[in-house]
C-alpha cells in the first residue's frame, strides 16, 4: 500500500481571502469551490482546502491533515491488525474532504482519500508544501499509529524524541511535536509550535527564500527563525488569518530537521 500526505484543511471566516494569498504569493492554483464557500488550492501535488467556518467544523485555523491511499483493502487490513479499536468513518468526499475519516490515538481527525484528494498529479512545482506539524501528547503511541497503519517511515532517527518524532511518506515531512507539558519536562522552551494541540503549523519549500520573502505583501508578518542553524533560509510566516507556517529552502526537510 502506498500512502501519501496530500491534504490539509484550514477553517476560515474568509476562504476567498486566504486563497488569494496562497495563489498570489505561493503560485498555487485553484482546484475548485463548494456552495458552502470552501476553496481548495494546490501546488500540483497537495490539496490545501480552505473551509468556510461553520460550527460543526470546529475552531478556526488548521483542522486536520489527510492521507491518500492506493489500496483501501490493505488499509483496512492494517487497521484491523494494528489498531482494531479505531474505525474508518465515511466522510463527505469530493475536493474539500476525504472519503473517510479516522481519529488518531489522541482523538485528532485524519482524512483518508482513495481518490488522491482530487490533486492532478504527483509532481509539484516550487514553492510547495513539504511539511506538516502536529502537537500531540503520547508522541510514541501516535508515531506507531502512522508507522503501522499508514506505512509511513521514520525520518531523522538521531533526533527522535529530543525535539519530536519525525515521519515521512518519502516527500512530505510529518512532525509530531511534544505538547507544552512534555516540552517543559524536557527542559526545552515552549513556543507557539507547542502551544496549539492538533495540527499546529505547516511548511513550504522554495528555491530562494529571500526572493519569495521579498514578494510577500508588505503587511505579511514574518520573522527569521534565529533559533535554527540555517536561519538565513528559515522563516516563520503568518497568513492573513494569523495561521503560522514555515518557509525553508528546497530540500531542507529531507536533508535536515
């Protein structure tokens, strides 16, 4: 079974405004819209769905990631073997949602698609989304869920547990970060990367970080990640809704964490 991280949903009061930001600043293309006001955009390989706020979707901001699978029967077999207490539930499907939904061991929803989330291909042009980060307690248990049920692989084993648990589908880096309590207990600084449980942030890669930074709307909040050794090519950026994401040079999430 091949499983790829290909979807992120963000709940917004103004999906149209967010879509303009990501298409104009990051070159994403619109995939489609719903009658409810949802807008999905893509970099060619990843579906970023901007969902119009309604109470049943939960709080505004990043909502859930999604994993595309090419063999539904193999997924259900893995689920029965490794997590029989968890169940796939039907979801809305289409461009803006998965075909199914499953809760991870902490109860955070993960979308599952057997149709690739409507993304046209496997290749993406830069800039592209290459990173999603979730802030979760019981990191080892959650990591085993993704490793066993979806067949993701460990990344950066030398950093395992020291700053988080890093997984990969071969292209996208999935970071499972400790929550605030775990981070304090490890003697590390609690930052915004540890303050919001569930999907916390995401990340783009681009060939030349400085060029893209210079093209952002002047009102866009941004800061260099001076806490990182490659600070010159590592920024934290806030979109018009205040969702924060990382921007790094191409290859950064496959070469170093």
